[in-house]
C-alpha cells in the first residue's frame, strides 16, 4: 500500500511538533471520560498514509549514509548532527508504531524493524561513548541504507496492508491487557519495562495522529496523558541503558522497582480503558519510589531495541 493522500506541509509540521512533545510530562492533565477508542478503517488508512508521508519526506537516505560515515570516522556526532539523527530516527519510530498499530500483521516489515533497532542502539552507543559499539552499529546502518536494502525497506512499507476496525480495536485491548498483567507481576526487568513503554509509545502515536487529522479535545487529553507516562518511562529507561552499558546491571535479568508516578498513571489507564475490568489487581503503590530506579548491579546490556 502506498500513501494515497498528499497531506499539506501544515499537517506534516503538526506531526513533527507532536512527535517532539510525545515525551513531555504535563503534571496536570487527566484522562478523558470516556477514553475514545472508536476508529474506522478509513481513519486507520489516513493515519497510516500520514505516517508514511511523514517518514518519506524526512528520512533521507543520503543524510543517514553521511551520518553513518561520520560515526565510522569519528565514533561521535557534533551537536547539530545528533539533532538530525534524532529527528530522522523519530520519523522511523513513528512509522514503526503505525505499521504495528494499523497493519494486518501488527508487525513492521523485518528490514524496517532492524533499521529502527540499529538506529536506537547506535544512538545509545554514541551517547554513552562506547566506541566499539558505535563502529559496529554504524557499519550495520551503512549497509541498511545501501540501495538494495533501502529499496527493500520502501517496498516493505508500500506493501503493508491494514487491519479492519475490529482487529485494530482487539489489538489495542490486548495491549492494555498485557500492561495489566505485567503490572500484576512481582518481578520487573528493564527488558519487560521497555516492552511496557513501547505499548504506551504506540498509543501516544495513535492519539497524536488522530488529534491532528480530526482535532478533538478528548484525543488531545489522551495524547497528553500518555505523553507524560512516555516521558517518565523514557527517562528511567535511559538510566537503565546507561547502567547496562557501563556494566552495572544486567538489562535482561536484574529487577527494578516501578516508580510510583509511573505505576499510578499506568494503573489509571488500564482501569479506565473501555472493555477492561475496573480492578487491575496492580496492588498498592509503594512509598519512597525513586525515578532513577534502584542501584543496579553489574553485568551487561544485551538485546537491541525492537
């Protein structure tokens, strides 16, 4: 499927602004009542079309190739190049969320997923000064933006087929169900925490796109509520990745405490979401939470961003 609708520069600028704010914590925003979940297949198609255009018009193969070349030569990027890398990666992530949300398979094409994962691990590596990891991931990125890989990625995106409205609703309900289940489980690793955040990030991207295409106060409030969770979880995840790369914790095994401000918001979301039971069984919110998580112990970081 290709993008059918040429959206205006004003709409694309609004998406960019929304993506830039998708992790900004608004301390006073509340959930809409009820949470809006209805979405027609035509609306799904428009959302995906917009995300594809946003990606195609802002993710330059030549610029990615040049950024990878700079990283291979110097193992770092100057500030302006870091910003460009961040913005291109944001467009990839926004489309990945869209492909997972609206696609019939609820999974982005393989090469697209690999590209996003490599970009995420590469950013973590140069931010934390891990030269050997930078070299490896920059080389992978260089290979992924060579013409054969680039064309394969574009073909994969163009071939994506969307789900129907019932399937999209069922997928989102299942995502909320996973959040509810994970909130109930006593053990939480950084890897599982990251999976929880990806659910939130996908929902943020949906409500951001919908509020741009069809401005609505409930969509806006939902977007801002989810963005607060996304921002809090993102800050903690950055700390967890830094600790893992420094060898102070095992990303896949060491346990962490879910901070109160994150747990409270997630519990509120799962309890209010239509079609879920009022009681999540998530348990009382503990006292003395620390957003940075507990002092981590040893070992390694493994597992790229999915």
